[in-house]
C-alpha cells in the first residue's frame, strides 16, 4: 500500500489531568518502631472522582481517572526491597486491602512509594496497543508520618496525546510513532526504549467531537515521530509535526491534524 507523507502543523494545547488532594490521619511519630509490631495500613488510594467499575478508567469528561474494583497497587518503603500488593475493594470509597506481603513500619517518618500500572506489571510496561482503551501509570512518592490509616494520592506519570482530525474521509484509526516500552522503578519511569514503536490510539469522543487518544511517557515529539491515519477506503497517510511538542506527565496534549491534498 502506498503511504502518502505530509508535514502538517499541529496546534497543541496542554491541559492538566485531574488529581486530588492527599490526607492522612496522623496519630504519632518516633524515630524507631518495634519491627513487626506496626503494620503499614493504607485505608484509601485516590486518583480522581468517578463512578465504580472494574479497572482504572476515564471519567466522563476524559480529563481524569477513577479506580475500578480489583485494580492492583504496589507499595514499598524507601530503602527496602519488599513490595506489598494492594487490591481495590470499593471504587466509590477507594478502599483497598492487602493481598500479598504485608509491610511493617520500622521508623517514622518514612518515605513510601505506591503505584499502579494498568498493564499489570510492577517494573515494566508496553503501551503500543491502546485501540481498546488507554493505559495508565499512576503513582505516589513522599514522606509520611506514622499512622494506622494512611490515605495516599496517586498522580499520573504518563502524558495523554489527543488527536483531532479534519479533511479526512471516514478515518478509522490513528497510530503514533513513539517509544512504547518503558522500565519502571518504584512507580516511576526510569528508562525509555530507544526503539520507536507504533502505538495504536483509542478512538473516543470528547465534548461531542471524535478524536483519538493514547498515553505515553513524557518526552518530546520530534520530526522522527509521526502519526499514521487510515481511512475506511484503505487510504493511509503519515503526517509529522513541523515543530517539537513537549509532553508533560499528567497533562493532556491536543494535536490537530488537517489533510490538504493539492489538486
């Protein structure tokens, strides 16, 4: 199939994805705690307001996320190798329970990392296939005082790219050429593959207007990274940006691509 190449200016707009406040019911603190006597107890883990379902999903306005029941969350203390696994038991209250490897306080305050990867892995993720729904990496990292009931806030570690098309005839898919394989350490992306992947974007509608979305690692979209648009009639177009687009974590970046064919 012949692929037509176009260089098209993309108008980009960055909008913050929703996150919410973090609170904790602080009871006491000390420099040392008896090992094995004080279990780490996390009452709730928050992303954003939303309705209950079965895994992390988009809010109605697609500007934030909500838990779904049975989502897994990984937690660890800084300086320790053990990782605890939590399970979301109620998406409305954002309650969680320990399902593997209970952790214990050894000193307070302590630095805690917590994260959720929608692809189901602790230390890696591939984002190439998002045609049926975008992927997520959300995390928390910070110093907390001793408490018998912590409430943590997760923030988005990926950047969302939202593409609007005009001038195309019944576009059926959009793919983004961009690195798609990431290494995760304690909930943060620590390495991005040097290889350019092809990321299938999710078709959706925002404010009544059709678009395509994907979540990717923060970085810069350069001339090496393009978008491939396929139409219902089989025609395929590859379009690049004529200026760099900086992708920031927790932000929605809007890209407008317009097809103009000379007669």
